[in-house]
C-alpha cells in the first residue's frame, strides 16, 4: 500500500463540533471508527480529504476499510490512503478490506497503524480502467442490496420506487 498511496490519518474532532444533519454551514461528512451508519459521525464545516480510502486504526473495529468518495473530514482514529494516480476506488478498498483484519495487532487494544498498513501487499489489476469497472460492479451490488433491504422494511413498495 505504501508504494501506491500516501499513508496518513485524520485529525481530532470533538463530536460536539459536528452537526447531526447536513446543512449549508456543515456540508462535509465526518467519518470515525464506529460501524453504525458506515462510520458517519456527523457533518462539519471543513474537509480534510477529497476521495480517499479510510481504515479504523484502533479499537474493536480496527482494520475496517472503506472507500470515501468526495470531500470529507476524518477523525484521528482513521488512517487515510491518498492517491493522485487513481488507485482510490471501491475495488481497491474492498480488496484491502478483505485482508486488513489479518494485520491488526491484538496485543491489548487492537490496532492497525500506518506503518503496518503501508506494508500490506494486495493483488490488483494494473489498469485503473479495470479497477473502475470492478468498482462500478460493486456499486451496483451495493445498490441492489440497499433496494432489497428497503423492500424488507416496507414490503408494499415496488422495486422501482
């Protein structure tokens, strides 16, 4: 990972400084280490990153990897992978998510620190176009799952609503 990404992490941000809802004043999502709501902690006035891959660095969810499209703020309990060459996509995030848990240190509080993340090796198609096609396929699957979950919540809804 360290060969194709800049490996960094988010910054401290108190939950009290965020808004529960997106507003004109607080438009940027803030991601943290929680698993509920895909790690969304709230919204903030500033962003730190624009399209990146994040992972939880410590705690019970250490090693959980997510693709983050668009501008966002990430807290200090998230590592961040940045690429100007186009490697920041859902295909890479999912491939990394499938192995990152193996690198979590379980001595005391579980941790997956930046230096360890930088040493992880995964197999990827070399062509960014192929990675983007895989990412599009994964997005389609995610959308289909979301649609079916909505139908389970409201069985009277039709699939195209």
